C-alpha cells in the first residue's frame, strides 16, 4: 500500500573476535556476535523475535611456507565450528544452527589461492513436531593477492 507510513527499528549487533598466529604456519580465530532482535519494530509493531547469538572458531595449518619440493606442504588445511542461536522461537523451542567446516587453500602463483571448503550442519529441532534440517554446503573461492601494480626500475 503506497499510503502507509512508519518507521522500522533495526536491531543493533555487537561482536568481538581475536586471532592468534605463528608466522605463516598456523592461525586460530574466534568470534562472538549478538544481535538484539527483541528491539525490532516494523511500522510500530513489536515482534516476538529473540536476541540471537553466534560463536565461531577456526584453525588453519600450513606445513611449510615457500617450500618448492612438495606442493602439498604449501597447502593450507582448515577446520572450523559454528554455533548460532537464532532469533526464532517456535512452540517455546529456540531454533539453533550448528556446523563444522573443512577446507583447503591451494597456492596459485606466488600469493594467490584457490580455496575449497565443505560445511556440514544441522538446523532446527524435532521437539513439538518441528523440523530438523541436515545440510551440506560446498564453497569455492579465489584469493588474488599478487602484485598488480609494479613500477620497474629498468625499462
């Protein structure tokens, strides 16, 4: 309807994280975020959404850096975990999403990488005749980190 006016109050989101790294061999990262969905309003109508929380953690390991004899010594091996307490509550049951992920980062040229990952997870619950969903997700990505603009000393 074109004559309806009002305000939408979007929820604030807060989070923090940290990373630990030793040279280029291994790296650990963790994140926490919460979003205040209980404050959400749409055209003056409050919702019954709940505050959401998300915790993630991941580890990356690379056996060697710059090692030219064995290609797989330069591959980055990754594993991760996610727990997401969603903003939905149905029949007094909070819906959660949990997953684990595995991935590889293959070196291409000097610094660029071809990244492949798989995430296996579970969302929902079977309590009170609700639905639990198992899912798998495949991710393919490219990181371009080569030197793009370089001024040569000698022409």
